[in-house]
C-alpha cells in the first residue's frame, strides 16, 4: 500500500512539473517575442548617452533648414538662388521640417517634437510676411493661403509627434510586460528545479520503501513456511503421545506461536 501511495504521489508530482514546464515554455516564447518587438528600430535614438549628439544634429538641422528656407530673402542671393528648383518648391522645405520633427520625437519623445514645432512656428513668421519682404503688395488671398499652409504643416508635425508618443508609450507598456514575463519565467524555472528535487527525493523514498516491502514480505513468507512446517510436525507427533502430555505440549506450542507472532 505504501509503495502504491508513493508511486501515485511521484506520478502526480511529475504531472505538475510537466504542466508547469509547458506554461514556462509558453511564457518564455511570449517574452522572447516581446523583446524582439521592443528592440526593433534600435536603441541608437533612445540611448541616453547619444542624446547630446542628437541634440547637436537637430540644432544644426534646424539652422540649415532656416538658412536654406530664407536664403532667397537675402537680396544679393535672391536672383541667383531663385532660379534653382529647390528654392522654388516649398514642399521640399515642408518635408525637411517634418523630418526634423520626427527626428526630435524619436530622441526626446513628445517634448522634443513639440519644441521643434514651436521653433518652426516662430521662424515661420517671415514666411507669412513674404510679400512685404519682397517689397510688393499681397495678391488676393495670398496671406490667407500662406497662413493656412503654415498652420497645416505645423498641425501635421504636431500629429506626428503625438502619434509617435502614443506608440512609444505602448512600447513602454510592452517592455514592462516583457520584464514581468521574464521574472515569471525565472520564478517558474526555480519552482521547476525545486519540484525536480522533490521528485528525486520521492523516487528515492519509493525505492527504499519497495526494498523494505520486499524484505518484510520475504520474512513473512519464511515465517509462514516455518509455522506450516512446525504445525505439520506437531500434527504427526501429538497422536502418538499420552493425552495429558499431548495437551501440555500443544499449549506450549501455541504459546511459542503467539510469542513469535508478537515478535514479528
């Protein structure tokens, strides 16, 4: 009975261990998938030790953007640069602005994007006054169109900054989740190790009980054989003895049997 109980206990423990191992593997796969997702796109933009370099690049990009954008506003360069397609296509300057906003958002999150938008909004004032800077009267609806153009591009930059901030926060949540999964993996692994030790101990105890059970069974079998042989001998001898002596001998025989059973 003891062997059966210990065997079932060991089987149940092994079953629990296999179930925990399956859950552990699932969590491990989820953790690896989360970490792979989080590290796409790289830490060059988010690594704090590169922030000074990124700040210098963003500042330089803004200055170059402003210099190129307003280069034709300088009279000596107006005629020469005005013939080049780059200076006649304002959409290119808008693309530069959006690129700088995205760059600032990648490095400094929402704060960086908002600052880039704000700087561009301030530096866009000369663009709104283009007709007066060029010494002419505004054409019909020209100031309105310029204002709508600036407002739209600033709104686009703002939306891009907000969208990236939302994506970054979702990434941070997944990073926390991945960390929790990794911690759970470590705890499950530790538990699996403890269960493995308990299983080994149960198996060792089961083996010892099996050996003890075999020894006890062997001893009982020998005792039963000895008793059976002694009873047969007494059955053969008692009929040949006188009645009184036979009764006395049979009583002693029963007492020896009882004492033997008590010793067992």
